[in-house]
C-alpha cells in the first residue's frame, strides 16, 4: 500500500475505504472485507451514523489498532470549542478508540464561520493533547481555507473534497498544494455523477468513452483508472463500496501507471458541475441535526 506523508510527518495510506451512505447493518461487513483485503485506512463521519459499526469491525478484525488509520469528521451541529471537544468524545467512544488518526471538520459553515474557527481550535487542542494524530477539513474552498489559516495556528493536514474528472476544483487543489495541505478525494470514481439530480444530461464518468478507452488499454476497470488518476496526481482517494468484489477491485490500482497523455485526457473531462452540496449553501438551519451520544 502506497502511503502519503502529511504536513506534520504522519504517514497515511493513500487509499482507504469510505462508508458514506453505507447503512449501519452493512458497514461491518464492508469494513471487515476491506481489512481482510489489505485496506488499512477507513474513513467515516459522525454524520454517517455508522461509527459504532466501523469500530466493531476494527476490533473484530484482529488487525492491530496501530496498523489501521482511522479518519472521521465532526458535523456542523457540534461546532464550537466545547461542542467539538465533546464531538470527539462521542466519535472516539463509538469507534472504541482512545486516539483518532485524522479528525476533520465536515463542512466550512461559512454562515457562522466564527463557530467553525472555534471548532478548529478545539481540533488543535486535541492534537496538542495527543488525542488525534492529525487534523484537517472537508469541503473548504479557497476563501474558507484562507480565513481559517489566518485565524488559527495549525495548517490543516488534509482537505477532503469532491474530486473526479468531471469536477476537479483545480483552484482549491492548487491552493492546498501551495500551503502543504493534502488533497483527499471523496467520490473519486465519480459515484456522485450518477446520483439522481446530478443534472438534466446526467452521465456517469465511469461510462465516459475517454475513461473506458483507457481502461481497455490497461485491462483495468473504469473505476481503477479513475483511482489511478487521483493517486498519480498525489491525492488520497477513499472509494466507497459495500460489495466485496468492488472493494477488492478498488485496491488493485498499484500495479499500473497512466501515461501523461492519458492523464491529460482525463483532466480534459472537466465539466465544472458540482455533484454534492455547494459548501456556501450548508447552514445549520438547513443541514443541522443532532449527533447522538455514544
């Protein structure tokens, strides 16, 4: 497994299993399969409602805790200094761990950014106290990152973003690269592009002719090509699946390389269409919900 070095020296497996929208009753099987197949990075979130099942799968796997990189996220309802400290307590208890490897803020919450800054300062305290190994953010745009870096002391180790060939967010990627923030892709195989509502002319990036041609050339699947595209550009990728054969397929991406022309062909697929929520539109009024106690 390839690893990436975060800006504080922590090593993180470049590829992990995401469990967004994985029902709790399917989460244990998915995480168990992933760990059995060689994954050592699991990405979850308080808002996903499946941290408890992730933790149970970790314990049942027999894999030493120190060998598994556990990443989770604080939801906006738990922003604020004391609230975020308690959010850590809830997540750690559900996961059954004393220390979280990477803890990030799930959204920028620009409508109440003071609360976001207070939440990040709580992450800084958790880092200094040794309760987390690295801290970061998710879905932060350049203006959010600029304001956060100006107001706090620790540059985020990671910014988790929607990144696939149809929506590449190059301005944010470049800013992160310049400031030593690792880009991490959610929806790295473009799953969001075949969700209902992606657009009137919805087309899955997995079915794009440019992607399928490259896949045929290498004897790989379109999903493997898209994961390789992200990895070769220095990103962390966290594909999500509940099917064992897909989970197995998604980790078989370290035995081939895309050519510069193939990378350029995938880069050229940019549409500018976001699939997930616009970070500016995420407010407590519309997206706030209580995260249950452990």
